[in-house]
């Protein structure tokens, strides 16, 4: 489904409902860099599992990704703007509050959503981020350079090759992803993160288990 939200950005999203009679509590899923809602959440069966558990599942393509609107100006990808897309989608669907699950860049967006619009987030799951919310400004700029390279064949660094190959596999707009990697670099201070007053489950990329703690 495609909609132009009230703040003027065109987003592609799905809104999957459980069987009649289920509790239908909404959960918003936010995908990672260079991915899409389908790659992160539909194909791995997250949407199916959650709807079968009685949840209403909303997932969308972040700006610059998938079938949502693309921008080539890094300023368009500030975390506050990407978090506002999530807030605007909740408004569009008349959802007052939702649980939110984000992975990697999507986890950073979720945290900024909770910071900027605390009343809209009931709880959060942050995957693939952990302490990098406060100690790392998004992806290395080398990832943007990988998106701007003439071809995958000319890249030697394994991380650059991995991200470029993934972006090509998802048929992404490489200029938009380069702009996103350059623009989505806002971090929180530890004080700001601690002020997020919702239940949070955090899982880092290399952790073998999940930990529940206040942000």
C-alpha cells in the first residue's frame, strides 16, 4: 500500500490484521539500512508469526528504501525526520500507541521515535544496535562511498562489498542510500537515552542473549 502522509512523504507500508476476535494490539516494525519491510519482516516470517499471535502488524519501507519516496539530499535522512515518518504513519492509521521493533538503523529510528514522541511508544525491541545508539554515529562513511562507487567489482574492502552487494540485490536506489548513510548519523547522549521511559529489550549484533533494561 502506498500513501502520501500528512507531512508530505510517500511511504509504502503494509497493515496486516489478525483473525477476528484476537486482541489486535499494534506493533510497528522498522527495517535496517538498504533493506525493505519485506526483506526484514515478511520473508523471515516475522509478520506471519506476529499476526498468528494475535497482533496487528504495521511495517513500512523507510524513506530512501524499497518502494517509498527517495531523496538524494543527506539532510532528508536526519534521524528526527525518519522517526517522524513512523509517527506520521501511526497518525495516518489512527493508532495512538504501539509496540515498536527496529533492527540496526531501524532500531535507531525507533529510539528517536520514543525520544521525540514518547506517548506513541508502549515498548521497544532494539536489535542490532545496543550501545551504538550513543557511541557510534550510524554507519561508517565508507558505506556511503561504497554506494557511490562505479561498480561492486571495484571495491576491495569486505564490508563495503557486502553492503553494496546487498543494496544491488534489493534493487535499491544507490544514490538515495549514499545520502541516507551520510545523513542518518545523529546519536543520543547517554542522558537522553536514559530519559526514554518505556520498557526496552535490547539485542546487539554479537550478543548471544537478550537483555531487558531501561534505555
